[in-house]
């Protein structure tokens, strides 16, 4: 039995370097979309500073304790000719020392921890704060800008350098809002509002995620946070509020132009016809029963269960951040949603034909 155990230990010892090498290689990726070690906002930076402070103290304690332990093991290891050691029953001085020092370390960690908790636990105040309501759904995120009159889904736009207040709740089950490079996880509950605030320090597109198990597609309940300049943010707000009305194909004037111009206008007419057919299908097939189209000819539709699709053509991704927003991906999603996101609550009233899917794709992608 002992020989088998020693053989196993030797095999593990031989394989350990290869395992360590594999772990090292696994850490060499260039992209860390959900890293918490590269903060890009003031909230995340405070949490990161606290984390690093705790790691420093933990490292000091580990090195000292393990160092003394190893010294004692080798210094006082038993030998065949050792006499029986002197029996002692405690040392008051040592006991006071190893009680006071850990207490001091705990205070050194507790003070910045409590300060950080109080700083990050409530809504931010002051002029220029952007107010956003966040509503978690199975399995997507809704973002409302009540002061700006904008509602969108799965993409949160914020201006860089400005504090953002999030007032968060959920329409169904427990979720957890998390943008690793901007803010820590914050649980959201039905019938209750939780606060969260942060300020972006850089522009860019960052990944967010639901961080609390909420059902079969929890892992695919993501979203994008888009941090942009104030000018870009203002332009986005203006575009979201104005809408993208369809062009009426019948208003295209007829005139004598070159063949190339005529071909271009013919293509435009065909595209407009597809969009008009898609609009009719969007309304007639029951899509507006779950999806709103604020700022469009379907402005009266209200979002009941699904994401607001206003300006969906300009979004970065589809299906709660699952796939890039391309024509092919949109076509695949409309053809069979369950094959893309199993268990999705999006139920088509009927199986769409390829021609119907083409009109819906044209209509949805026209809203930018």
C-alpha cells in the first residue's frame, strides 16, 4: 500500500511542472472582458484599492506566520538523542503579543472597509448626475433614462466623466447587476429598489453580466456598457428620442436620371418595400405584444415582456450581448430563437417563412 502511495506521489511530482505551465499559459490571454483588476471607474477603483490593501496585509501575515512555522519545524525537529523538553504552561507575554498584533491588523483592514461601504452604499448627489433605472428580466436588461425620455435594452450608454445613478429592480426573479470594470455586484429584487453609482474614467465598450443564478439562461444574460464623450452621448439621446420614421416608397419622385441612378433608386424602393412589409408583419404577427418601438410609427406599443427594440439596428449586439448585431445573426435568431438561446421566453406565434424573416430583418435593421 505504501509503495502505491509513493508511486502516486512521484507521478504527481513529475506532472506538476506541466500543470503549472498550463496554468501559466491560460493566464496569457490579451482580452479580459470581465476582469476586476483593471478598474475603469471611481467606484471600481475604490473597491480595487481595498482589495489590494487586504491582499498586502494577508501576504504579510502569511509570510510571517509560515516563516515562523518553518523556522520552528527545522529548528526544533526531533532527534533520536533529544532529552524530554521542558514542560511549560503558557507565556503571558507571547499571548498578549499574538492577540494585540492581529487585532491591530483587523482594525487596519476594517477602517478602509467600512469607509468604502458607506461611500458606495447610497445614491450619488450633486448637479449633472445621470439618472438611470435598471430593470432585470429573464434574461435581459432594460435601461430607462426618465429625465431624458429614453428606454432601451441590453445596452447602457453613459457619458464619460459624469456620475451615473442607477435605481435597480427586477420584473421577475432575483438578479445581480455587475459591470466588473466599473462597479461591484449589486443584487436586485422584485418590488424593491437598490442603488448603485459610478463614474466612468475612460471611453469604450465594456461587458456586463447578471451575477446571480436566475434560470436556465442565466449565463447568457449579459449586456454592454458604452462609455462615450458628452457630445456622443447627447447625439445618442437625440437620436433615441427623435426616432427613425420609415420612408414612404410612394413619395420617391420620378425623373430622368442616368441608368446608375435609376438602379440605385430601384434598389431603394425595393428596400423600402421590404421595410414596409416588415413593419406590417411586426404589428400583425403579434411582435408588438412584447416589444415596444418608441419613436417610430409604432410608438403606441408598450413593452410588456421583451426588450424595447427602438433603434435596434444601431446596437452592438443581439440577444442580451450574446452575438454581434449582424444581418445573418438576426436572421438566425428570428428563424429559431430557442436554438440560439435555449429556454428563451420569446415565443413566435407561428413559424416564419424565409421571406417573412427577410422583411423583419430589413425593418428592424432600418431603425438606427
